[in-house]
C-alpha cells in the first residue's frame, strides 16, 4: 500500500508534536513501522490520507459502537452546532443527558459531566477522598484509569506494596497514597486493606480490564470487592469508561450484577465527541461543589455538541433494547471463534479473551487473567500479526495490551473478510 502522504505527515508532525502523535500508543512503537494518518471514515471503514481503506477494529478505542458517521449522531451534532458550539452556561441537554444516564446505569443517582475519562476518574477519586476523609486509594496492576498522577503508579519490588511513580513528574508523595493490588486476586486486596486499615478512601477498578488487553474478572472477584469495600467503609469505584453502555445498557455493573458507589464514564456517552462523567449515590455526589466542599469545575463540561451526540447515541441504544447487544455479541463471537479455529489449525499458542464486543488475541499457551499473565504473551508474534493484518486492510489496536472494539457496522460479510486476512497473515507467520 502507498503510504507516502502518511509518512510525510508523520515526519512533519515529529517536528511539531512530541513523538509526532497526541497519544502515545498511536505512534506504533509496539508494532513497528510508522503510524497512518486518516482523513475520513464511514460505517466499518476508515480511509487514510493515501486513499487506503481499512476495516476498523478500534472504533476510536470504543466510542463508535454504531460505526463511523451514524446518521442519527451526525444529525444531532449538526443541529446542535447551528445553535451554538458552547455557552459556558447550563443547557437543557445537560439535564436530559443526566436523566438518561441515571435511568440506564443502576447505581447512579446523580451525575456530573466532565470532558474526558481521565477527568472523570481524577474527579471521582478526589470526591472519594473528600467524602471519606481518607487519603489512600487501591488500584490494580494493569488497569489504566487515564493519566492522572494517582494512576501512573507501578507496583514496587514486592508483590504487595505501596506504588512507585512510573512517570517523571509524579511525586513520591502521590505514589505513597496509591496502593497496588493484583487483578483477580482478592487476597492481595485483603492484605493491603489489613496493612492500611482505616486509611483507604476508595478502590478503583476496570470491571473488565481493557488496557492490558481484554481481561475478564474471575467469578466472584467483583462481588468480593463489593463485600470488602462495604465492610471496611471503602468506596468502590467502577471505571466504566470502556465498558459503560458497551457490554450492556447498564454497563458491566448490570452485566455482573455488582454495583459500585461511584462510576466513571466516557467514550460511548459522547457518541465520539470528547466527554466524560462520574456519578453515584446521592449522598456522595452531594459532596461536590456547589452543594458540598469538594471542588471540581470545567469550562466545557456539558458542552452542548457533546451532549447532543451522546444523547443521540444513548437514546439509540435504549430504543434498540437487549437485542442490540445480543447481535453485537454474536458477530464478535463469530470473529473470535473463526480466529481460534485458525490458530488451532496452525498450531500457534494462543488465548482469546472476549466479553460481548470486546476481545483480545494473546499469543501465549497460558490463561490471561492479570497483568503478569498478559505480559507473558509473545509481543513479537503480535507485531507480525498486526503488520500482516494492516497490509490486508484490517486496522487492529497497535498494541498487544489494548482491547479490540467491534461495532454494529461489522457485518458477517465484513467479518469473513477479517477472517480471510487473519488466516493469510497467520499462514505467512508460520510458513504453513
């Protein structure tokens, strides 16, 4: 494929933007080669600046659950823009959005709109600390909650320890208040709580991890977290920026029937526009300014264009009902089972994790249930697989440690094209 225009843009971007990209994973460091620059997208396809077309299995890292340029979303955005791009004052759409979110997400009684998933998680943790009067939080190794200082903490030398900064600019003072547990390991959480009794404000977790690849909670894990947090007076925060409205209408909490004290949202609730939200129990949310002492504000929070896109998206999902998710699960399962058959036939070690329309292929013989087991997969094999798929017009996440996101624009015919490209790529890798 000709990529001259993308290559030229990347060379130019590197002189103007750190690394030539505005989010690190886009730089293709994990998969080799240079990133592609895209000019348009429609339905299941994206087109780059060299007029190459790709079947999109990222879907803007989750928001485009209906595919690109869905007519209902386009119409909502166009209508909103004609009225004003921003008011910096309350609008009816904010109230309607809050009502829809509260009606769809079981645990949310009140919600505050923000501008990104990172802003949502940062605000939720601050609220938890303010509400409880405690300083420490527990997060899980391999779970990503945005680039807030409290979240850019790595596990230390011991299996259970206070974290250490894994990015310059994060202070040791911030790190000491972030405790790192192992995903799917309740014992690791219990030991941290015992060692820091009455000091932990909140535990934040992706109910389905999407940033070490798609990693599912083991049976009883989320319920165990709920029971522990209730017993110890710790606020349980579900980061549903990825899973919210993707695995079910009410998110992962509805799917697993485990309900947190606070929930963070993003991606799908903006229909592709920049947006985030956090919400939860009334008594906790009433601690936010102007009702309470915990301060949080934003010039563009509740932006009318983002609200219009999000409302169109959520209303579409709500009107479609459970059949929408059944159909999306069916097409994702069709792709996952097809790749599984290919890997079995060619004798490559693999594990495929899937929940609904999220999935990941790991090149490893061992089950993948936490960061350590995800990191044990063969990144070199994934790099070859990514490049072979890209050359066949399939755009995968450019990292082993990112989930695939399937949209309803992916038909069975398109799925068969994905599977054909996959088999050809795997044959070239194995020489079979």
